[in-house]
């Protein structure tokens, strides 16, 4: 059996060989095989040419779709021109096939130098804004206009920016747009889900503005200035326990900065107050024992000499051993 590289253009037009290519494609997508996906896409690109389109137009479109998705999987390996072409003409294909472009672009961000990626992301944003892929079946009306237009991706992004502004948007702002915008109400659930993914990816590509960066660092750096206490923040009287201890000042509720640089309605949690602990009582000394044992005078003179005892008397029939030696 010939390998995929050995198949000719006419052999690739056979249904059984297309199924083999499709199976190999699913293996690359399921396992996110980046080098294999790139080689696979380049191989099909060479074999599926203009002559194949005239031979089998329907199968040509299916092969082209596989090539596009393989390139999205191997996005980190593409040059900028190829990537711009993908975003301008095929962005919706990636989202409709559940390819996580946020994860793919994160890998590319770490792969490229910072200055190169920052410039490239601007070019990709321009390419997305020129995408003419259709999303939805009903015409939409852009904010500020009266005439409806076709539901093309570039018009969806234009209405999104006109409604919320061109800067980065938060998850909450995107959800509000998707829930309240009249154009979104014409979409079915799968189309609405794809549009939500597009908006999230679109916002992630946007760079932070200088105002957002300054605001972030202003909130992050402590100023050291004492905060004035408002009447509402006055100390609440409590029942004293043990000695009186000065209560720490109550911190005011301030809006928290999220990662997108916009204010959140969730207040900053108050610091945990230091518990008031009564000091341990000083140990009480027991009174001295009043019992006294009488002391004799001899106890104060130190160790006593043994009392001399009288020598025993020798009487009776006793032999002196010294006399035996004289004899």
C-alpha cells in the first residue's frame, strides 16, 4: 500500500484515500501534533493544486479545509504572511472546529521576541477586521447606522467596537453585549457561541493602552498617605474583654483592579482584625511553710566522733599467744 507521500493527484481523488487523509488529520488535531501537522499541510498543499479543483471541485474544498485546520494547529511554525492570510480568510473555520486559538497564540507569543510579537499582533488585528466570512443568516445594523449590512465578521467587530469602545473589554462587558445587543438575538446558539469566542480572542489580541498600564501601576503601588476615616467608617463600640486594646482602623472599601485594567464591583476584602487576648495573670507565690522542727545543738557541730568504749577484760583460762613464741 503506497504512503500518503506516494499518492498521486488522481489517487487522492478516490474516496477511500480521502478517508485515510481525514483519519490522519484527526490524529494530528486530537493530539495537537505541531510538527506533524505542518508537514502534513505542506504535503497536501503541493498535491492538491488547481488541476485537482477542476477534477473534483467538492473534494478539493474538503482537502482545502483540512489544510487550513492543520495550519491552525501548527500556527507557531508559520511565517507572518501565512498567518495573516489565515486570519483574514479562515478565522471562523478554527472556532467552528473547536481549535483553541488563544492557546495557540500563547505558544507563539513565547516563541517570538517581544518586539516582533507586539508588531505582529497589530497586523493580525487588522487582518481580522477585514475578514469577510459570514456569521449568521440575518442582516445586522451597526451602531450609529440605519442601513442593514450582511452579517460578515468585519461588521460584527465594527459594531462591537462602536458599542463598547476599541480598547480591551472585560468578560462582563462581553457578556452584556451578547445578552443585550439586538443583532446577537438573530443568531442561533452555535453561532452565538462562535461569536463569543471570536470577541474573546479579539480582545486578547488587543494591546494594553498606556492609560490602562498607568492606572494598573497606580493602583498597585502603595502611596503611604494616611487614609481619612469617614463617619460611616467610625469604630463600632464593643464589649471590652480584659484590658483595653486599641482597635486597628477599618480599611475603606475600594474597587479592585482586574487583569484587564477595568474596575470591578467586588470590594477588596477587609484585613483580618488582630484578636484581643487578655494578658496571663502573674503567678501567685504560696506562703512559706510555718512548720518548724526543733534543732538540737549537736546537729550544728558537724559530724560527731565515735564514743570511746571500755576495752574488754581478759579473764579465765586464756593462753597468751606471745608466750608461745618465747618458748
